[in-house]
C-alpha cells in the first residue's frame, strides 16, 4: 500500500498537474507529472473514468495501477506529483505487462533514481 503522504487527494492538486504537467501516453494509460521543486515525498494519483463500468470495476483498475507502481515507489525521485489516467488498452494487459510498461515509462521520464 502506498503511504498516505504519497497520494494525491485534493482536486486542486490534480488540476495543477493537468494544467502545468508534462504528459506521456501509452496504450494502457496516460502519465502526467509535474516537478514540485521540493525534496518531499513524491505523490501519486489515479484516475479511472466512468466508461470503465461501475465503481467496483473502476476501483479494481485503480488497485491494478497501484500494484504496478508499488515495486518502484521507493525508487521514484522526490518532489514530483504524478497522475496516472487509465485508457482502454489497460483492460487487455496482464499484471506483468502493466508493471513492465510502468517501469519503462518511469525510466523514460527519468523519474526513477538509478
């Protein structure tokens, strides 16, 4: 489970990332991130739209996204806000593919410590 301090919760935080962040699009998700210019813990937020079904189905997809990011949580550089938005392609990925794609995206964005 991600620590409470590592989660984006407020709508204003999400809005700031949407407006000022940089974006990377994959087949299964969109990752938007912003550098907060501080040394505090990075924060993650997850967005799954209503088109994915009822609340239970959307929560299941959020859990899958959190599980894919969990192994890399300690390696993410501090001072970033990251929002992950689910796309239709995510439904076709198994856990291994999702985790590999997440790692590849984080590495390409240089958000992971070496």
